[in-house]
C-alpha cells in the first residue's frame, strides 16, 4: 500500500544568511566554522526552546516548523536580537546577518519529515523581502500575533510573490526596531493595562509571605481556584540576589510564552529581581504579580497586585 502524505497547518520559518557566497569566497573554512557555531550555539537552542523543529538545512540557512505563529515570531525575534548583538563588533564585510520569513499555512509532510506546499513556499518568498537582521511575515501570521505580541511590525501592503497565485500582505520588522525594544520584551504579550512602578523591596521572603496571606484570604471566595499547591515552592537555592541573569536561566521570551500557555492573557512586566524572574500579568481578568523559578520556569508564587 502506498503511504499517504500527511497534511497539516503549520507555522513555517525560513532563515537565510545574507551574502553567504561573498563570505564563502573570502574565507570558506572560517565561514563554515562560524556557520556551524551559529547553528549549535544560537539557532538550534532557540528553535528548540520555542518548540520548533528544523525541517531541513539549506547550506546557508534553514527551514523550521512551529506549532503556532506566536512561537515562530517570538523565536525569530529572539534569534535576530541575539545575532545582531553577537555580531555587533564585526565589520560589515564579515558580519553574519540573517533574513527571516514566516508564514502559516497548509503543508504536506513527507515520511522523511520534509515539508512542502504553499505554507513553505510563501515563507521562502517572504525571506528575501526582509532587510538584513529583519523579519517579514505574511498577513495571515500578523492577524494571529498582533493581539498577542507587541512587536511594531510595519505594513508593507500586498505584494506579488514569485510563483504564488495571489498577492500576499506583507508586514516587516526591521533590525533597528528589534534592537530598540528592551531586551526583556522578547516574546512579551502586548500590555493590557498601565503598570504602576513597583517599590523596591528589601527582602524577597517577606513579600512572598505577604502574597501567600492574600491568597489565603481570597481562597474562600474561589477567586484563586486555578492556583496549584506546587506554585508556592521555596526559592531556588542558587538564585542570585543582585538582579543578574545567569547563563542557566530560561530566556525571558520562553518564560513569557510559558505564562501565555498557562492562562495569562498578557504579561505586562518581567525582569530579573533578587535571583528570580519577577513580573506582572493579567490572568482571569485580574492583575497578578508573580515570581518564577529562573531555571525551570516553575511558578513560585502569584498574588493580586494592589
């Protein structure tokens, strides 16, 4: 019996190194070495963190599949920010720059894991429209992320793409816009409320204890039935107390995505504080302050923000 190809909806990211042929011509061995390091140290870990899968390598780039447009776009922003920061001190003639295109659509999955179809084709045509260090997404992707992510995409209108039957609405996020956003906003949902500055606390443990007392008082009203006992665990013993972010911490973008996946409709603040990810968000229509284990992403405490 012939195998039946699987069809599914997927978010596709296509990334390509700008000026790859020129870089190879100038230093083939060095370019290949840097490209392998780029995949190993920067691209693959971030794609995995956002639950993506590398479909294929294209020599000077790759195609990756994600379960949602939000994850694909959040991953692309995290990659471009890291790339631009990593290559900031390298001359323009030698710096690695990526272009990224993202689309969501129907794809055909081959038994070997390869993907085909308009979902992939449109993403591949969007990629060269991005500026070096930037991202281009289709209007379909934009429709699904604009109310969840606060990135300032620019509307480039409908454009005719090679071998694509109909014009596609294109939205672009330039490199300058990516760099101008605070680093902690990677993957952040658009704020739903204005956040009041929080007063600096002299001790984390009293603050957590106060939060738990509030939760106990509200528990009888049934307002916090969604909180589980494990979310009030002890602080991790390796947490730092000076606001620094350790190399073994989960990235802010992944923490935000985890929160959005577990009931938060927006994350309005997230920063390292006293060795934890400290932040605010909206959950069940209420403004909540939370503390998250930086290494595991486990919720340590949640309380109403008064």
